[in-house]
């Protein structure tokens, strides 16, 4: 009987030690959720869409899904274009207008390229759509370098 109680207590202690890291990381995740702006949410929609497109553009059978995702990305990008990146708040007033104008120009370019991708998918030219996707990834990297705070940038090593 004593041996049985010892085993039960030992198992409970082991379970508690294994669950402890989960308890501590939950607070960090809740903190991350609190600081997300509406712009961050739109950018996440766009990022998820780009990941889906990387898969669906390869298969002509998935063109309907690709068109749906393209529409979602265009919608999110259009909304995000009218928002202001958090980095603008830390800039001198003299540079802020130029910064915001460049951001909006970049978002407009992204929307235009997504429109070209939509046209390519509709025409059945998936190779062209994949090439446009690749150019969008380059635009994305350049945009993140210019317009995101360094602590807001996604860690590519963790995402892959």
C-alpha cells in the first residue's frame, strides 16, 4: 500500500514538473496577444495567405482556392494600407509623412501585384502566378526591413 502511494505521488510530481513550462509560457503568449495592433492582425492574414498560396499555386486543380486566398490578401492589404505602422510613432515629425507615404506606396504595389496574380491564375498561367508570388516575398522582406520595429519582425528561423 505504501509503495502504491509512493508511485502515485511520484507520478503526480513528474506530471507537475512537465506541466510547469506550459504554465509559464502561457503568460508570455497572453502578453503577446495584448500588444497586437489591428495592423498586425491584417499582416498576419496576409502572411498566412502567402503561405497558402505557396502551396496552392503549384497545382492548377487548386486555382479556386488560390483565388479565394488572393481575395483575402487583397482585402487585408487594402485595409492595412490605410493604417500607420507603429514605427512611425518613434520617428521625428519631419520624417513621419514621408515614411507613411512610402508605406502606403509599398502596400499599393503589393495590391497591384496581387491583382496581377489573380489575373494569371484566372488565365491558368500558374507559372506566372508563382513568379509573382516570389516577387511578393521579396517585397515583403524589404517592407519588413523598412517599416517594422526590430522587435516586431518575425523570426524566420522559428517560422520555417
